[in-house]
């Protein structure tokens, strides 16, 4: 990245004005010696610039990576990816295996050795689909603190066993969780409210393809909703049929629309249905 100085200024102030990136990251570049003025490394925030000076920013990594899944969107503040089924979003106390977070971080550091990445939200390990990461702490905090207000569309597609009695419906439940992390429907009104809407898209002899939108974001909410209707999601080893032999969970987060706190506008992220969904519904 190169800049040509056009006015007298202090280095940090000039970088703030001319780089579209968080101020914290610019300071990080200076601290780590990634800023060069006329080919000389400079770390002073108040280094005096005059017109005609050349500024070079050396952020390139020698260990470039590619992602094994689709990038749906990327700018200086966000990266949005299509998570595969079977991959944890982030490590847990019980599971320390390689995660989506680690893979995305390796990719970003491969492009910019000073890059950072922050979890904004997560999907269940067995659910595939849209996941948003922030590239700076300020953006992460803005999204997390205002998530319910910033998210206007949260839609999934699922394949469930059998045929639902109604082609569309709204499922309102109160959910609780056991000590063994199993979510269940409370019968006495205790727990957290979960609201799940669905619409049948297609049926075949054994299964139904349904579009699902959620008004709340509770743990395992969609899986428990269809279990309660006695039409569990195909491939659900936790809440589904014991003799289900499918290798993956047929639940995919296919549409997410959020307000971008830096661009000040809404953006819709969409993915196609996984190939397995198309095959099972033929």
C-alpha cells in the first residue's frame, strides 16, 4: 500500500485521514514498524511529513492462505463466510479442535500479518451457512451490542422427516437446558422464549424441505422446534430419530441481513442450498 504526501502533517494524523481502516490498526502498524517514509522505517506518531514524501505500508505476509470455503463478503471491517457442516465456529471448554475462527484468522494473517479477527455470532457445529466475523474490536462491539436491532433477516433452510400438517406455521416455545447441554421445551413457562417461523417449500415421499426464519436466537432453537412437532431435522443425532443414518445435519443458514455499522447501510448475505439438500429432495 502506497501514499504520496500532499500536505504538511504529522504521520499518525495523515494516516488517519487517508486510510480507510480502524485507528487501532494504524497504530499497530506504526508500533510494529510496518510504516516506511521515503524507504525509512518510522514509528513516531508525530513524525513530520512534507509534500512529495512517499509512505509505504508493509503488511504483506509470506504465508498466504486460501480458504477451503466460500467468502460471501469482505471489506476492511467484516469478513462473511459460508461455514461447512461439522466445523465448530469457536473452540469450547470441552472441544479444542480446529475451528472456523482459526481457519479465517490464518487466512487474514496470510494477507496482512497484523490482521485481527473477532467472533460476532456463531452457528452450531453441525449447522452450515452464513457466519460474520469482525476485523476490529469496535465493529465487533457495535454488532454484538446491537445484534437484535441490526439483524433484520435470519433465515435457514432445513430438511425434516415426514410431512408437516400445516404448510406454514409459527412455533412459540420456552426453552431450558439440562446440565448435559440438552435443550428442551419448558412446560411451565420457565426458560427463554424462542419464536420460529416455517414454510414448506417442497415435499417428496419421505421428507419436507422447509424455509425457516427466527425471531429469537436461542441455542438449538430450530432443532428443538421441529423435534417438538415430531418432524425432526434429518441427520440430527441429538434431537432426531435414533435410526437416522445421514452423515450431516440438514440445517443451513442461507440468508442473513445486517446493518453494517461502518458503511451505515443494510447488506444481505445469501448462499445457495448445499448439494446434499438437492440430492435428498429429488
